[in-house]
C-alpha cells in the first residue's frame, strides 16, 4: 500500500539534545552532538525568506490517498484525521532545524534547562504564546496535553513516553519533565509534545471520532469543510508566533485549502485542469509520461526535481511475522529473490530509482561489508552477554538480489526454490506445499492503484515458484484499520527518513511495540538482540557511537530478511503553478509537502 509510517514517533526523529550540556544553564537550542548552528541572537532560519508576503491561497489535493476524513484529532487511534490538521494547527515546545542533524530550537518554549544529571529538563514558555481562542498557554496546558496523550491518545504515545516519570508544573510559565532513566533522547521527545487546550472538545471523549475544531497554538484555524470533498484553513490573524525566530518567514499563505480526489488519475487530471496548485509526484512513470502538454511547455506549470540530503530509510514489501508462513527465514529469503528490481527500473521506472540496500540507505548509518571497529565491538559485547546473534551477522552485510548480467531472474528463482525446499516446501499437485499438503499462500494488501502493476509483476514471479498470492486493494481507511490491527500478510510500506535515529526505533523494532496495536512494529519483530541494539543507539553519547549502533542494528535486521527492499530517489518531484516564490537555498533535510506548505509564498497573485 506504500503506507507512509508517519506516526507520532517522527516528533523525535529530527530533534536533538546537546550532548556536551551537563549544566543547568538556560539554552535557546539543543543539538544531539554538535553546537547548534544558530546562536541565541538568530532572527530566522537561513532556508526561509523572512520578508515573504503573507497573502493568497494555496490549493492542494488530499495527501496519502485519504479520500475523506471523520475527525480533527490526529493523535487518537480510531478514524481518519483531516488532511493538514496536524501540520497547520498544532505546535510543540521545540521545533527542528532543517539544515542540521538532530537540532531543536524553542517554539512554545523560549528557553530549556537540562538538569546536570540529565534526569530532567525544564522549559519556560514564551510569554507571547497563545491558543487560537486567545487564552495564554500555561504550564498546566502542557501537562494536560502530555497526560492526555498517554492516557487517551494512540497506543504509540504510551510507548513513546514510557521512560518519562512525570510532567510537573513548576509555575504558571514553567514545566519540568522528569525521567526514569538517562535516555539521551527523552528531552527531545518531551520537547516535541504537541500542546493543546483542555477546552478543546470539552465534554467529548478525546479518543472519540468527532469533528471538534482543535484549540491549539498553530498558525491556522479551520475555516470550513465539506466531508468527502474539501477542507479549508485560514491563517489566524492573531497568530502569536509570526515574528519569533523559529517561525519568521514561514506559513505565508492566507489560506490552505484541500480538495479530495478518489484516485491518482483523477487527482492528476484535476491538477492539469487548474483545480489545485502543487503536486508531489511519487510515480516515476507518471512523472515522465504524464507531466507534459501545452501548459508545461508554456511555463504555466513548472516541473522541478528538488535535491535533498535525507537518508532514504526503508521502503519495501513487509512481511507480518505474526503469520505462520513467514516465520522461517528461508521462506523470507526466497520471497526477496523473486523481486526483479532491475527489470522494473528499466521497464516501469525509466531508470529513475536506485535499489534500497539498508534500513538507513543513503547515509553513513547503513551497514556495509563486514562489521568493524566500534560496530564490531558492540556486536561482540552483546554476544558475550548472552545475546543470540546469527553468525551470518559477523559476515558481509546482505545486499539485495541482482538480475543484471551475469545475474538473472531465473538464477534467483532457482536459488529461491532451493531455499523453499530446505524449509519444507516443494512443488506438487499444482502448488508449493509442505509435508502436510498445505499450500504456501498469502495476501498482499494495498490502497493505491499506482503500485498495482508492481505488485502484479512480483506476484507473477512468486507464482513461478508455486506460491499462491492474492492482491487486495481497498480504500485508505480500511487498509489503515487493518494495519493498526496487524490484520495483514504482506503490504508495501514507506518508512520515514531519519538522519539521527532514536526512540522511534523502539516503536519500529522493539519487542514491546510488537503487541501494541497501531505501533510501527508492523512486522511483529521480537528479538532481545534488536532491543539491546536500539537501547545502545538511543544511549549513544557521540555521533561515532550512534553510527556504530545504527550499523549494528541495520546489519542484524538485514540478516532477518523481514522486508523485500524496493527503491529510492534522492530528489523530490514537484510540479506547480508558476505563481510561487521559494528561497534560493533549499533545506538539507526535508519532506516535500511540509516544505512547500511552510516555506513557499505567493509571488504572482491570481
């Protein structure tokens, strides 16, 4: 389904804590390993235009194939939240810089104090911070938000804040988070807590599916909506943060309006017809073949590929290890051998992609070759303490199968057939069966038509091995529900890019998260060695230690063959009406949709 795992754990992915700060002095920013780029006197980020005009309407299509919505709460488990509500309406104590790795600056908080023993962090609230109803933001509101998310939010929050002892109101403008452990990322996690007023939906259960407009601090408020058709946000004329350094030059449109379309074809045709302004294209075929015509040639529509420095992360066909048919590693290896990326890249993707080779592809966190230096020491120390590590982990890191000459799909399928035979599956009576005669079969679920051709080709190759595979395509809400309930065999997932992984790894790979419905541990992975590597990653004091732990984690995961890696691109493909302005300097680490919504402005009014 190419579901983008974008859970609340991304709140900690891009934030950081100054590793050298062992004092309780107030700071305007924290960086995990380096000195923050911007001093306390900074006025704006380098990648924004501080003088951008505040005007116009940005028309967008519904993101991630949500054809409708039924709630305005993006933090509860049930239902589908309205497009844009999280980005445009909610703010946190701190905000990430997009041209640094793991660095955060004050937003609702104007300074931060880390306790000398790292067992607490105190935030002082900005005196100008206001909710959209005019109320002043207080420490009690921060505590209420934190406590509510744990008690009534999606299950991920309980896991995310598991090592936070409590949130304490020091005074009306000061709040302190106390920790159970010296987990270095905890200050970053609590700094990213979304803050909202207790007056929001008073009398309505927080986890109920409801359309109660949020009482929040963000730059926009809901102007109007039509279920299944549209929603429009209007810039709050009394927005408190317009001129603070971490918001200067950002959120420049007077309105942001979303229209909803049922499928990709309708969406693209609507864009060409002028119904909305910007589209981020993820299909290489569409980009090459369908983004053309008179309006492109005349310059009315601009087509650009914006370079980024994001780590590629992981995208692939994920196997649910909770299912019996995927529990043998040899079966999982065989399934990976059946994907012919090189053929797809030539025939379907116009050579625009590279093969994903790691859970941290396109970064220095990826495991390559044999483990060395600090990575090797870490793996050996875990083994010495009783960790059961596959001997293959100490060899060369696995690389995805290749079908370019002298390789071939036929050779890969022959290897897959042998692996399946070793696992007890042999072809007889028209299918691949085990000793009891049971057929090896599974379902691939998906919510987007663009991936259907890829799935069908992959299924064709699997059927050559005698595996019976069915494809189930359904709407976003149904697929999302099945994912939250772990009710699937295999699906296609795009995980978020990370430059400095941390606590979100517990949600993606930790044993506890495997039983938390709605978590990002979609594969159902439970492995004490993986848990120890995630613990080492989160506890890293230096970038060197982080890299070693990330590579060790990557190496162990790759040797488990829990995903069939797909592909990645190092650019964002964006087409837009020729009426926008954007800074000359691009951020280094950014996602396309949040970037254009928060940084662009209207240069040529309609």
